[in-house]
C-alpha cells in the first residue's frame, strides 16, 4: 500500500455558502498511470498542471478500479456498481444498457445540467446527458471524427486533446450563464473523457522532438521471469514481442517491406493528416526508422529500443494533455467557477510502463489495478476541507455516490460505492472499508489476460484467483486455475507468489474469508461457480 505524507484540514467560512449548489467537473484520461504523474512519481515525467489539482486539494494514495478495462471502468463510474451488476463486463461483447439507473440521470433529476465530451466507449447511445459530443470507439488523435446528439458525424481539423478542451471550455462558458427560474445559477456536471494516453500514442506535431534526449529508467522487473505466476507467463502484452507490441503501430518504425498485423490501422491513423502535416510527421519518424534498420538490433537491445520509443511517444501525448489541463484550470480560476466547482482528475485504470516487461493493463497487479485520483474542492465550500493525502481505500464505484452526495441528492441503496465526501471534508470514518474487490472478465480477447477476481486489503495483502472457462476448450488453450497471494509490504512488485507457501496459512484463511464476504456483499454470481470454503 502507498503511504501518506500529509493530511490536514483547512477551515473555511460556512454560513455564507450553505445554500450553494456545487458543480462537478470530472476529467478522465485513458490509460494514464500513477507512474507517469509527477505528484505520485517523479521518475519519468513532470505533469505540473495535473499536480496543481493535488497541491490545491487532495491526492488519493490508495485508489483502485473494479475492472481494469476502458468500457467496464466507465460503466462502474456512472452506475456506482461493479461490472456484474451494471451488465458491462468487457469491451469485446458488451453493450451498455442505457435504460438503467445512472448517476448522470440522477443529477439531472436533481436539477443539474449534464454534459459528456470525448470518449464514451460503451457502444450504446449515451443517456442522462443534456449535451454530448463523443468520439466513435477509441477515436483518432489527428483530425478526429465526432458524433453529436443528433446522430450526425463530422471531422474537425486539429489534435484531439486540444479540440476536446476547446469544447469543454465552450460548454462551461454556456453553463456558467445558465440560470434557474429564481435567477440562481443552474448547477452542472461536465464529464470530460480524453483519449490520451491510449495506445497508438500519436503525438501532437509540435511535440514530436520532445523527450528525444531522454533515456527512461528501466523498471526493476523489466525482465520478469513470471516464476510461480502461470497466468502472468501466458499473456500477450510483452514489449519484446513483435506480435504484442508491433514495430509500426506501436513503435512507429514503419517498414513497407515488413508490414505487421496492425499496419493498416497505423497507416489509416496517420493518413488523416493533411499533406503538409504528414510531411512533417514522416520526416521525423522516417529518419528514426532508417537509423533503426541500419542498427539491426535483436534480443535485449531491441526490447530496450522498443521500450524507449514507447515511453517517449507516451510522454509526448501526456505533455499535450497536461498543457490542456493548465488551460482548463486557468479558465475555472479566471471565471470564478473554481469557487463552487469540484474538480476531479483520474484515469479509467492504470497502465504498465515496462513493469513485468509489459504494456497495457487488465491484471489485478498494482500498476493497472491502481489509478491516479486527485480532487480539488470548491474554494468557497461551506465546511472545512482536507488537503494533502487521503489514505483510505477508494474505488471508481465511489464516484457516483460522491457526486450525488455533493449535489444533495439521495444515494440509491443498490449502489456498491460509498460517498467520498466525508473524506474530502477531512473526516476518517471508523467504518471505512478495509478491502476492495476486483473482477476482470475479458477473455478471450486481445492481450490474452485470463479472467480473474480478487481482494486487496488496507494492510497490504492481496489474493486473486485466475479461473478457467469454456473459452479455453473452444480455443484449444491450456486451462489455468491458479491462486496468487502477495504481501505488498515486503514485495511491492508482486513477483513472489506466496500462495501455498508454509507460514502463510493464517493470512490465506483471513483473505479467503474476506473475499467471500465481499462477493456476498456485492452478490457476484461467480461465487456460485467457484464457492470459497
């Protein structure tokens, strides 16, 4: 578990603001991980504008997702429920049921204007929003396509991250002018969902040369052997593998004589650039590719080369996003919206930046299970507020009840999450959860990560079960039915599986009991298939 370095409260005046209806600005990136956010980790990059939110507010140091995958994470966020309860368990076969109860609908009923700008990724048409403008599927970085509420699509020239911020500010400008019948400002909730830092990592052209003089530090487990971890050994997210991380789509070393399985997708994405911008792009990456081919790298040297290219392009994409967060925060401060707006920044999950030799997410290991989360309370909030670190275990199912609580709206009893508002007000409830539950479903699918569920506890222990399904039989794959247990206090990298090891029997009994309790509490049907004794 991550440790706190600071927690204290600041008193603000109460009476004058007791009747204020607070706004919500929820900003979520895709695949941005705590290792690449400098208020969490200064090893690789600096993110000064994202850090502003933490400096002026709070940093959650034990923040987790319920299912480390894009669409399911979004479904958990807007419903306040685990995947099995909201019905959207995976990207491959899921269609979100938009008729169900969601937090945006409940905010609308409470008198809020609601808007969604950016990535939706739940297949069905968004519901519960007075306004939306979304990108289809994963969207495109260059000259992207947008879908508007009338169902029409159009292409806009520019870089997606910049365009999304433009649209967010334009909507906020209208929202701050909106008034109720009694003349008071109508409260709003804006959900700004970014594509950055999702795979293909295509940088804004002005940052093509950024980070090119940086050699990123290799993770200590870059050459993980996966000993004692059968599922970890049998996945398809290895940086070293040309099947998993391709030389053109991922590394940008395009060679027309040696196409990869993703070449067509890569050429389609950069083909969206106009001729002038495409020439700038090609001039940069073609020169790198020519030099790369002249070096004839193999083995470990090739793996390190791919890692450095991946890290540089990811960092470039992140830099543009951080710039835009500065622009957005400046707008809030300049217009006075900071006075009555909760600002939330998070990612839909974490991501592997070379740890275990991987990229992508999905596993319950810390790098993808953990997600950055910082919040800044309204500067004129009517109660004392917390500053610094919040150490309680929180999960993305908590966002929905938090926003409803802030809005003064009832929190439905069937939501799995719990309002974070007491924590934001500097309280430390004695009955706060001591463990979080996780369940990943998307197998078979890209990256070949097996289905698994598990529990992580506040005192630094983790237990997970990789379980077989009929899919292995249908694919002719080896069935994996394996348990893993870790003491993160002694083994933060989760490379030493303690399951079945002598001396751990007491901890295992405790973890099994707590896991079963959470599965019963959330009514996960997996307990019927794999009952815990």
